């Protein structure tokens, strides 16, 4: 696979298509099974509240993985992402209802680097709060 987007096709400020990702309790159970992270704050409402959380929260790494999908879908090749990092600023609270939570992610090209690379800054929001800070990816374009 190779990046579908060419370096010369983008400028600083180019916005990537925003995406929204629903998160339900069932999503968290599936992620826990795949990742092996069965911390009860991600599935047990009683426990989560006992440790001071408002409710069950999504796994931070799950939230991080959902957010980078905006970049990988845009570039067309997950292997084009050469660096990615975030700070976890707020938890994604996932109520036990039919809706769950929604993680809304936007991104834009923040800098053009050497070697056909760009830095993409991401913004991830849930329930009106920024859930990832300093979310940045470096991507090698075609």
C-alpha cells in the first residue's frame, strides 16, 4: 500500500475530512477482549464511580486509535503514519444506554516537513470536551 495523497497536493491548513465515532459499552467489551485490558473502570459502572469517575470510561488507547483513523482514511495507507502521539486530557464517558458516547475528530495539516512528510494536528472531542491534547501525527505522503 502507498499513500494516496501527494505531498504537492496539500498545504498548511489543509483540513482532513472530519469523522465521528460512536462508543458503546459493547464497543468497550470488544476492545477489552482484543487488548487484554480488563480494568473495571472500562466496564463496571459501580467500580468506576467508587474510584471517583462519573461513569464507565473508554480506554485511552482505544480513543487514540479511533482518532488516527481520520488520518489513515485520508492518506489511504496506515503505514504512512511514521509518528503519532497524544496526551489524554479528559476521559470519554460512556453511559449505559442505547447511544453511548460520540468521539468527534477533526484534523488539519499543520506543517510541511522534509522527505515528503507532513505534520497533522488532530482535535478529538466528546460531550463538548477535548479528550486528547497535543494529538499529532507525522505522515509520509506520496
